[in-house]
């Protein structure tokens, strides 16, 4: 299975150079990312968009367009408190935004509209990475977007993500749909 990750910073550098961070520019950036995801999906490549998309309307628009092409759209909402994001931020942008040095910053001085019904919610400040990955893989399995599962009812990626004990705990996790 071919997979391509579209990193938000790389897209801004290579496809969206010159765009700022106004609502219009952010929407244009997300539409461009969505368009590239559509092209990849049409050609059998699983596309993963790793970009901050703060506005619900444009996210829903991109979803409709991708699904209209017959491709699957799986929204993974990575939820994390601003305080934790600021602690993790190697660029120091959240700290500057919280101090009022940056304006129009998503989730701080500009809105971030949480998804209403994402397929998967990851709470990155509460979950181990392996647990979060497995939640995503289970949703992909459920939608039959991963290769066939083996006798133990989990695809190879899920089996290797967690040991048997952790998989047992995951059995009770409900994925939002």
C-alpha cells in the first residue's frame, strides 16, 4: 500500500508560499492540501494530511470533495490542551502567542473549531503513542482500509503496535463515528 504524508509546514513552503495566516489564507492552504489528497487518492495512494485545519467549514468541504471521488476520509482529531502544546512546541510559537507577541494564532488568539464528529479522537496528553496509533489502525481496519486481518482479528500493524494485554484494554475503546 502506497502512503504519502502531507506535512503542513512542507506544504506551506512548497505549495502555499506567500500565504499568510488570515482565515482566507488558511482556508486556501487546506483546500490545496485537500486537492493533493484527492489526486493521490484517485491514484491509489493513501494520503495523510498532517496540518492544522482550524475551521470546520473548510474541513467539511474537503471531506465532501474527497468522498465524492469515492475515496475514504478519516478525520483524526488530535486533542491537546494549549498549555501542553506550548510545552512541546520546539519553535516557541505557542509561548509567543500566549504572551501576545503573535496574533491570529490558531487556538490562542484565533479560533480553532473542534470537529463535531471525527472518526478518531486522540488525546495526546493522556495516551501513549502506541495506544493512539492502535486506535487509528483499528478504525482503518473497521473500514477495511488495511490489508485483510489474520486469525487473531487484528492486522499486522495493530498486532505489532501493542502487546496482548494492551490489545485487551483497547477492546473496550469506542471510536467516534
